[in-house]
């Protein structure tokens, strides 16, 4: 069973971060290794923040333990998402370096990827501390192979105003050579009368757009669902374009079926996730 390491938030109630990645990756037939960066009773959409960040020393010790107690080369893909504070980044960057250096010469090793979900903000505002945003850009972005920003995050990272598909494509294309990325997946991109959708821009120049459904809505954890599904399919051997199209379609279906913007209807659709593994 292929292993995938997910480094992001965890909530007791609801579905965001590792609370999405765990069930999704398991349904895809992957072995999820979950390292939590912050522990909350529920995401802030429930009304208040209850919990806090995992201390950087503990996070670093957990990652060091993974490096010494397990076989790093068995991990095919690493995801990082929402972080608790800037102090956690050194440990994550160090782990990524060690993991990449542990690879051999096989085709499977060559296909290993670090996927950065640069969780920084949304709705026109930064909602993490500025030092965390800066450290993510200087330390994690240069180590990433693929990034999965939303529209605001793509604009923030690139310095380009992202209003539509054309602008998003140009913004992604500016980041790819700058950080030697394999590709950028941007979510919530407006395409005129066609509404919003997701966009894959590859270093090869290929651009793939996946339109949103007519009943699309904004639901907490939707981006986490797309990223986890994409990473799991990629880790199983799918090519990036196929993995993106299938992950975006699945995420949009679950989002559309969710009763409101607070929580994904994830458990009701895990059979659909599992079906992707055999599709």
C-alpha cells in the first residue's frame, strides 16, 4: 500500500485539513501518515477558535521520528497545508529535504512529489500571520513540485491581480519558472459567463480548466478535498491531468451536495472517492 504524508490541521468536528485527508486517502487505497500542525475542536466557521498550534518542537520531533523510525523511501507523496505558526516551517523544510535526498534511482522515486497547499487567505484577505506567509514563500514554495492555491493565494504569491482564467494562467506561468514548479492548480477561478472552476497550468504549457457545477457553493474544506484526492490519485500512478480532472469533478460534486457552507458531505460520498481508485 502506497504511503502519503499529510502535514496540516486537524479538527475534532467537521472536515478540513487532515480530517479530510485521512478518510479520503484511505478510501483511495493509500496509507495516510497524518501529522497535525494545529488541533481544534472545529474550524472557525463554527463560531470560535478552540484549540491551538502544535508546538514547533513537538512537530519537529514527530517528523524526526518518522525519518528515523520508518522508511522514508516508502512515502510517495507529501502534502502540507494549514500551518499553526512560522516556527513550524523549519522542521517541515528539513523533513522535505531529507525525504527527497532519501530517494533512489527507480521510476517510483522519480515520480515522488511535494504538494504545497499554500493556505494563506481567502476572500481578499490574508488570514495567517505575515511572518508565516513570508516563511512559506521563502522556505516551502522553493521546495514544492506542485502548488494548489485558491484565487486569492495565487494573486498573493505571484503579485498579479487574478480576476479570471486568463489572469490566473499568467499568474501561474510566472510562478512555474521562478520556483521550478511542475504545475499549479488554482481553485475558484472565474471564467466569465461560465462561472467559476478549477485550473491546472503545467510547466509544459498545458492548461486544463474544469468548470464548476451550476449548483456550486463555497464550503469549508473544499480545497483540502481537491488537494487530498489529487495527491492520492497522483501517488497511485495517475498522470497529473487525469488526476486533476477526476479530483476536481469529485470535489465539486461533494461540495454541491453539502447542506451548507460549514461542512462537506464527505462521509456520504466516500464510496465515490473509492470508485476513483478503480476508475
